C-alpha cells in the first residue's frame, strides 16, 4: 500500500516538474522573442496630455445704426439789400482851391502859459481846440456844429462852456457887460507899444468898433480873446473868428489864431476901413491869478 502511494507521489511530482519545465521554457521563449521584437520595432511615444486653451470669447460686433440721409435744403432766394444812398458831407470852409488852413497852436507855444491860472487855462484850451475843427466865419452863429461862428458867438460859446454866468451873445452887449463890471480898460492910442496895454492879461476880451460911429459910445462890432505872446517871436496873439486877419503876416479867415495888432490895418481886398480897437476887459467872475 505504501509502495503504491510512493509510486503515485513520484508520478505526480514528475508530472508537476514536467509541466513547470514546459511553462518556464515557453515564458523564456516569449520573453526573448518579445525582447527581439522590441529591439527592431521603434516604440511609440506616449502621448502627452495637453491642456486645452480656454477659448477667448469672440467680441460681439453690434450692428451700426442705419444712416438716414438728410434731404438737401432747398436754397431760399433772398432779396439783396440795397445800398443806402451816398450822403455827401457838408463842404468844408477850406474846401476851395488855394484856401489857407486855419491857424492853430498849442499852449506850449505860448510864453509863460504854464503859470496861467486853471480858469484862464481852461478858457484858452477850449478856444484853441475850436481852431483845430476847420470852422469858417458864419454870421449869427455861436454853435460849432453849424461849421462856423462869428466873433461874438465864439466868445459867447467859449465863456459859457467854461462856466461864466450871464455872458451876453452880442458884441456890443459884451462890451456893456464888461463896462458895468468895472473891468474895462480903454485904449486911445493906435500903437502896439502903448502903455495902455500894460494891464492886458491872457483871457481878457478884446473889443473893436466901427469907424463910422459919431456918438461918444463906441459901436462895438467885433470881440476876441487875448491868449498871450508867441514863445518864438514874442508877438501878441489872440483867438476867435474873423472874416480876414493876419497870422504871421499871412491873411487868414474863420476860427483860428491871429496876430493881435491894434493899428488900423485893413485887408487889401477890402475897400472898407478897418475896425478901430477901443480897449479890453477882464472877464467878470474869472480868476486870473
């Protein structure tokens, strides 16, 4: 019995060992073949896992608003404004061919004018300003807007504008006005170097009368304002309106500056004798200091 068991055990062990040997041989053959195959065959690279990029959102393009074409404006015909008619300016008193312009100077050309009182300076400044406006001689006019003035109208306008009260308009009335105020200085001599002119001051009113007067009261027909002596020539000067007097020896007309000479010198073109100088007077109410 024991021998049978041993026999069976030996056979089983033999079979087991044979089976194991066959399997080992197969595994070795497969392993060698696989190795040989892998030697000649290039292994495939292992694919790497790539991260998917986040797709950026596609910007949404908003549709452009439809452009509505504006209909072209229909041109409106407008009437062309008519030009106003050309207005010719009034003729200047110096517009005539060969006319000599009015004489004018500044206070700087008057000797000692810097020492004049403010009241006298105002009178002379206003008078000289009128000489720059090309005003002619115009009878019965005391307004420079009328493009001309007469002698008494000039005196009336200047003194009234300077604040002097109760200035008469007429030349004879201006003479009476000064006489009543007690400021008149009579001049009998008809010479420029007479002592009767020693009291003459800038701002005084000068008086001329007609040579035909037969009464003892002079018939005053012309007045002007004395302004002082020319700084260059020492000639006495006056300002006012005249139909014909000289400035630096040349005949002038209209509103301007003139030489003050008391001699009877008439214009060569005039057949009438010159007016006679009768005196001068200080302006009532005017401070001459």
